[in-house]
């Protein structure tokens, strides 16, 4: 598959107030501008286009991959997909002074963590270029994408 390295990811400028210091002046930061969300059908079509598989075959494989990942994550297996990254379950919990007081009831904030593979990180960092999104004009005034 050929990757389009001539595309620049757009960013906007957003005003942020520090919630921990409401008295400090607001600061402006760059923020990514997402142009779309790719769903399973679109992803399957794109993959099928560059392989010998049909769209239905690709979609079926991805759907099964999702099911297998879910099943393995709840068993406590970390899933590493070379070139993409690793998925794992993580959680927090309430602490106790004595180990015997800790139970499953203390577990909270269960989430799925994704850690990008060094290959994908290197590719993105080495390939991505940025372009400022033009400011929006509204009635003579220019917005800073706040």
C-alpha cells in the first residue's frame, strides 16, 4: 500500500485556562483537527483495495480480531500486534494498610490501554507534517479557533 506523505495534518489554535490556577492567564495551544472518522466498512474497503481479499473477507477478519482481542483481554492477556502496538487492561483501586484487606471490590477505573509500537511511532513522527488551519472569519472578526 502506498502512503500519502504529501498530506499535512491540520491544527487549530485553542485557548485553555489552567483549571488548577484559574487566576493565571489563558494560554493558546495547538490542537489537532480531525477531518473524518473511518468506520469498519471504509477501513475494510481500503484494505481490500490493496490486497487480494474481498471487502467481506477483510471485514470478517477484522470483526473476528475484535472478538478475539476482547476475549483475551478479559482473561488477562496482553495483545501485541507487531507494527501497531499493544492492548492491555489496566485499572486503579483503593489502597489498604494490610494486604489481606484488598479485594476485587477495591478495583476501579477499569480501562483498555493502547501502547503504540515503536515502528508506528517512528513512521508517524518521521512522516507527519503540520499545517495551520485557516482562522474562521465571522462578521469581520477573525476567530482563533477557541
